[in-house]
C-alpha cells in the first residue's frame, strides 16, 4: 500500500517524517534515505497495531490535500510503498462471474497501464482496503 509522507529538517542533516494519513505515525533519520527507510518500518508497525486492535486503516488523501495543511508547509513530500496487506489475513481464492464486456474493459484498461487482469484486480482490491 502506498503512503504519502512529509519530511522536515531544521539543519539539512536530520529529518523528521510524518505520515499524514496515519495520525500518530512518525519517524526520523540522519539522512533523507535513512528517514524514508525508518518510516517504512514505522508504518508497518502502526498498521499492524491498528489491525490487531480491530481498527481500519484510515482512508488516504492525495498529497495535494495534505499540502494545504500548514503543519506540513516547507516539507519535502515522498510516497513510500509498505506491504501491509499481510495483516489482512490469509489470501482466499474466489471465483466470480462478470459480464464479457466488463472483462474486456478491464483487460483493455490493464493492458493500457502495463498490467494484467489479475494485477489490476489485485490493485483494485488493495485500493478498496484503504
């Protein structure tokens, strides 16, 4: 799952990282790369705790929406991908029937975006979990 993050620094050396879509989730690092690596771990732990406590992962917002928040002004924005789907439980195979025209449109869309039908449907399922 992809999460927008905002990084701040006072001295250009140490960076604090905030995850706007996960209130209370933050991290830091001595360099930009270390900060981004540490926030992936922070997001993973935060989401694990949310799921274990029976909470949903909050819906994500676009970076543009977050940028209007004065708390994030002057920050550097990035997006990190964290495989939190492992906390949703074991995978289950489902067999569905869809109209042929809908399948053709899904296939066409997936192909135009460099994906497969199954890849597209998996991404759509991940998006539905946000």
